[in-house]
């Protein structure tokens, strides 16, 4: 079934994000390693979220039974994006950066666990073969395009939240 393919593809990204979060958590200070891992995580998560919205969530919004779950996840994507931008504008060697990172990690893990354990299972019930094929094609195409355009920090350091 194609629904399993799109959900497996999304979970692959989630697993890579879990791994990157763990690796970032093992770094310290304003190190090149932390910078590189955070940049990779940010670009991948932003492109993943945008592609997921265009492939999966655009489809699910057309199905009344899944509208609330869909809106909830999309809202969390926007919060995540703001947190990533704020984190990128924060000095990596500060204790504030580490605190914000821990919050981001907690919130993001909650988000992807909720998607995998609840939303994907609910969504599958309402998808037909055409939906599934279209979602898989849109996701991969959009993720590549989004990743090429993803920015790590549109905010200036002076705009980091206290």
C-alpha cells in the first residue's frame, strides 16, 4: 500500500532528525561541529516540514475527519520554525542556547512521536490510492526544492529572544 510508503518516508526523516538531535546534544560551545550539525538539522527539518505540509497535510485538510489533527500539526510546524530561527540567532556558546535547544528537542520529539503514533494511523483510514501516489511524488519533489532554499537564520543575533 502506498500510504505505508509515504509514512515510512516521513519516518525515515524523523529518525534522521532524532539522530541529529542526539549528536547536537553531545557537542559543546560554539564549535564547528555544533554549527555544522545544527545547520544540517535546520535545513532538513524546514524542508521536511514544508514538503510534509504540501504533500500530506494539504491532502488531509480536504478530509473533514482529519482537519483538527492536521491544523494542530501545521501549527506545531510554525512554532518549530520560529524556535529554530530564534536558536540560530542565539550565541551557541551561551547557556541560553543550550536551554533553548533542550526545549526544541523536547518539543520536536513530542511532535514527531505524535505524528507517528497517532496522526499517521488516523490519516491512513481516509486515504485512497490516488491520494497516496500523489503524496509520495509531491513529498520527494518538494523536499528537494525546499532544501535548496532553506535558510538557517533569517533573524539577526540582536533579535534572539531573551
